[in-house]
C-alpha cells in the first residue's frame, strides 16, 4: 500500500506536468496568433506593384502561413525564414518583427520600396543569422548591431544610410559576409585596427562607403577571406604586404582609391586569386612578375596609375588570363610576343603608355577576343595579317601610333567589329572593298594616314556605319554615289584628300547626317540643291574647285566660311547683302535659266499630280464607299494592327492620311516625326519608325517585329508625369507608327542650343528634376528596372509648362538589332557625347549608364554648351572641360551659362557638382537616380521662396522666341 508521502509526490508531479503541458500549448497558441497577426499587418501595409507577388498569401482562406511563398517554418510551427526580396513591394514594413516572429533566423527584404523605422527593431532579433536588405535605398542612421551575436550574413548594400558607420558590426565574430556596397552618404570613417577579430569573414564588400585612412596590417590574419572589395573610397598609404597572407582570397578589388607606393611582391602568394583590380590609384614602380605567374588569375586591371618598366614576359605564359587592362600608365618596352597564345583573352587594353616595337601576333589564338585596344603608344611595324582571324572582335583601336604598311583586307571585313580606329599612324595602301562585309561596323576612323586610291563603292554594304573619318589621307577619284545608301550615317569627314569630280546627289539621302566635311579636296561642279534638305550642324566645302550657286539654305545660317576657297562659287541675287559681299552674284543668264527650268519642272509636276489625283479618286471612290459598310477591313489601302494604351478618339486612317511632308517636324535616330492636328481639334505627334531593310529575311523581320512589340507594350504600360505618354501603336508588315502626346515646346536640345526659348535657372532646375524623377521611376519603381540607353537632350520633350517628358527609350535598341535572333553582336543604342565609357567599352548597359548620360544633360543645362564643341579641345568633351574647372569656385563660375542670372549661382554650382558625380568614370562612384532626385531637391533654387520675384521679373524669358515646329 502506497504511503501518503508517495501519493502526495505523485499527485504533485502530475499537476506540474499538466500545468507545463497546458502552458506550452497556450504559448504555442499565443505565438501562432502573433505570427498570424504579423502577416495580416504585412498584407495591409504593403502594396503589391506587380499584382501577383503576394497572391498566395491568403489569410482569409485559412491557408497556413507556413505555406506562404518565401516563408519557412520549423517543426514547431515557428517562422524561421522570410524572403520577400525582389517582389516590387512598397509601403511601410511593420516594426517589431521579432515580437511577432521570435524564432526568425533569416530576413531578406531587398529590391523593394519599403519605408518605416523597421531596421531599429530588427536588431532585437537575437537569434538572427542573416539580414539582407539590399537595394532599398533607405536614408537613415544605423542602430547598434551588437545584439545580433549569431549573425552570419549582413547585406545592407545599395542604400543611402547616413551619419556614422556602425562600427558595432566588427564585434559580430560569427560574420561570414559583410556587404555595405554603394552607401556613399556615411561620414568618413576608418577600418579598425582589430579588424582581425572577424576570423570567420569570407566576404567583405565596403565599396563606395566613405572609408579613409589605411588598411590595417592585421587584415593578414583574416585568412578565411575569399572576397575583399574596398573600391571607390579614400584609402591611402601603401597596400599592406600582409594581404599576401590571405591564402583563400579569390577576388581583390582596391580600385578608385589613393594608394601609393609599389605593388607588394607578396601578392604573388595569392595562389587562389582570380580577379585583381587596383586601377585608378597612384601606384608606382614595376608590375611584379610574381603576380603574372598566379595560376588561376583571370582578370588583372591596373589601369590609370603611374606604373613603369616593361610588362613581365611571364604574363604570356598564363593559361587563364581573359582580361588584361593596363592603360594610362608609363609602361615601356615591347609587349610579350606570345601574349594571348595560351590564354582565352577577351579584353586586352594597353592604351596610353609608351610601349614600342611590333604588335603581338598571337592575341587571337584563344578565339574569344572582343576588345583589342592599344591606342596612344609608340608601336611600329605593320599590322599582323593574323588579326584577320579575330572573328569575335568587337572593338579594334590602334590610333596614335607609328604603324606602317597596308591594312589587311581580312581585318576590314570582320563580321562583328563595331569600332575600327586606326587614325594618326603612317599606314598606306588602299581601303579594301571587303569592308562592305563588315555589317556591324558603326565607326570607321582611319584619318591622318597615307591611304591612297579610291574610296571603294562596296563600303555601302557596311549598312550600320554611323561615323566615317578618312580625313587627311591621299584618297583620290570621285566620292562613290553608293555612300548614299548608308542611311544611319551621322558623320562624314573626307577633308584633306585628293577627291575629284562632283559631289554626288546621293548624299541628300543621308537624313541623319550631322557633320559633313569635304574641304581641301579637288571637287568640281555644282553643290547639289538637294543637300539643302539636310542642314547638318556642321558643313564644310571650302578649298575645292566648286562652281555655280551656293544653295541659299546652306548659307542662311552664316556658314559662308564653309564655302571659301572656291573661286567659281556665286550667290543668288536673292541672297542677303552680307553674303553678296563675300561671294560674287551669279550671272543673270544662269539665274534665268535656273528659273525657266524651275517653272518647267514645277508645271510638269503639277500636271502629273492633278492627273494622279483624278485617277485615284475615280479608282478608290467606290472602294471607300464599300469600306464604310465593311468594318472588318482596317482600311481600303492600309492594313494595320492597332494596339491602344489609352482611350483614343481617332482612327488610324485619319492619322495616316495626315502623314504628309508638310507635317514633318523632325527626323531622329529612330524615325520621322509628324505633328498632326486631328478633326477633333486635338494635336498628336506620330513617329514613323525607320522601315526594315528589304534584304532582311522574313524570319528576322518577324523577330524584330516581336521585339519591337514587346518594347512598345512596356512603354505603353508606363504611367508617370515625366514619361512621354504613348497613346497607341500601329503595326503593319513594313511600317510601324507610334502615336504620342504632342509636346508644344519641342525638345531640350533646341531650347538650349537653337535659341527658340530662353530658360531661366528655376525652369532649368525644374527640367533637371523632372528628368531625374522619370529615370528614377524607370530604375527603382519597376521590376525589372528599365534602362533607357539613350538619354540625351533631344530625347527630353517639353510640354506647355516646360515640364520635361523622357522619350524614346527601348526603341533604338530594337531598331539597331537587325541581325536577327541569332546575332552575336551586342548592340549599342546610344549617342556620341552621352555614352558612358563602360557602355562604349563593354556594350553592357546598366542603370549607371543612364546616370552618366543624365550627368551630360545636366552639364548642358548648366553651361548652355553642347556635349562636344571645338573650344573643349581636340577629342575632348563637355565632361573633360567641366571637370578641369570645378575644383575651384572661380573655375566653376566660369562654366556657368552667361545668359543666366547670377542670383542663383550657388544653386547652379551645387547642381554642377551633382553633374560631375554622375559622370565619374567608375560606375560604382556615380549616384543612383534615386539619390540624384534627393540631391536636386536639396538644390532647389525656390526652396526659400526666392523665385517669386525672379519669376515675375523673368516671366518673359519663358516665352517662345519662335516655335520649333513653325520653321
């Protein structure tokens, strides 16, 4: 029989078990309730911009939150992981997340548009192991992270955190990944001396986050490091030799700092290293041979330093090297002969050094070379025939050397080359007709050589050509008429040769031509009247043997000096007196003959037109009546598919019938623009895209049409006050029309550079801010982001209130991609003077390319100058000109547009410094468009109501001097 004490003990134990069980059940029940409440809060406070990111988060349907996408629970039902990254979510993220989700170990919130003070509360998540909040662009000070003792991954890259850098992160001894990439708003700070405490750290990325001082020698004890990135900061002193102790290091990025001294030989001990970049520093001395012997090295970039001596011959023995970039140093001697023979070389850039001797002959053996850049050296000898085998090549640049001999015919016909630059050498021989096979060639520069013979007619086969500069050679014979087939040609410079015969009429077909220079040749005959339709920005026919009348429209802009040195030229009796003073008046007999011919031709054309109209009326009158009763036909003589993006009150027949020459208001890189007044009284702009080539295969045409449709539908879906509104899209087999809202004040280029409108500074600032807001929307509010690719002042339209509208994104990319879906050529859709260097260099477009182009537009707004002007110097642009002056206030004042009131000079200089930041060479150092918007708001000239009086006084400055559409 049990004793009373034993019975009491058993009862007590049972009671304790009962209470513990029920309390744990109650706790689990409470926790489940709390966790459910958090997801209810999430759904209520966040907007799903994509429409389906949280579609399976159905609280009302009773679906367990552990089954939600991006949510992971443990066996006890506790949420341990939440990943909502990249879902286009916006709104306030709930605070106190870990009071709802106490067992949370992984939080991933990146690539959304979240707001709120939730980061401070996250530091209470004591068991957290991963915190990833990249690309949120949060602007706040950071809390103390010391409580997150179990944290292994901390990724706060691409934000705008300000104030002091959180040094507490260096106390988190379990960290394996530390990433603060692109946080340029911190106060300046230094790496701690005891940084070696992070013994488990594998990746440390502190690029562009205001680090100064020296790298502590103790970093050599962090032997777990695989990735060390400290670029884009203010680090100085010598690179510590102790980095050579990091035996596991694969990536070392120290570019864009202020390091001096020599490169440590000890870095040759990094046998696992794949990528080394120490570019844009102040390094001196020789390139250590030990680095060139690293067995796994694929990328070596040391450009823009002051390195000297020869390139170590050991570099030619590498079997892994794919990128070697040593440009802008003081290297001497010969390039190792076998460089590239054993390795899969993709990029070779040795430009801007003092290298001499012959060119290396084996660089294409790997079959992957894309960029061969050796300009501005002292190379001699001939261009090796072996370069004709570089079938993969995209860029070939050897200008400013002392090369001799002919240009290999096979080199000129490489199928993928887009830039071919051999200017300023001593090359001789002729340009081979094989150049017509270079279907992707866009820029051909062979100026200032001794090239002779004829310009081959076959050049017309290089249909992608945009720029040709063959000036200052020994070319003879006539200019081939076939050159008129190069419809994309923007620049044609043939001056300083011995070209003879007459100027071909076919040049009038070059509707995109902006620069035409035929000066200092032996050209004879008349200047074709048809050239007056082109009106390029720069034209020069001087010092030839031309005769006859100068077309009036060509001298109307005061370009008389462009015709000097032609004794046979004359001006019409209808020219103004100043022109008549500089040229003789054409004989009356010639004028009468010209007038008689004119009237004969005019009357003939009128008769033909009347006959044609009567014929068409008779033929199609009956069909028109039938069409009105048959709505299944889109038109009796046009068949278009119509895609509308807004409610429209017109049909395509009305639009098409109004597309006549008198309604043309401009030609652009992508097509012809018409201003059309509808019967309703509304005005629209219609862009007729350049039609596809007849030689394109049906398959390629379908591919291009599909690509274009995709881009247009994206464009049509966008709704933003600073993005031009696309009403609809008309598509047929051989024609595509885009119908936009009409912008009565034209484009920004004309407003700034043609004098039609005078814009005061508050208005220019308004324009800059509007452009930035439109681009920020494309980059940060859409998923995936949209890259414009061709930001320039002609693509910025101005509405009736001078609010800017960004136009023409995406279209140029498709129109240039005419090689079909199997084309291996990377398309560059951009404009000279606005292109980011890395885009022109690598052909890879990023949002930072748009930031660069926007910086150029900012400089136009501030200075009133064009991106490229003669006063900047040969081969120099507005960025070079501005950057050399902004270091001092006096220099900055010098570049400001003299037409603007000095009352806003401080704000203008503030914006000028923003423009300089946007055009930094290193993409990582440029701000994002979201940052730019904030910076421009802070530079608002009207933020203290200082514009009220100015607006009143300068209101007349906002009136149009002359409408660009009425010219």
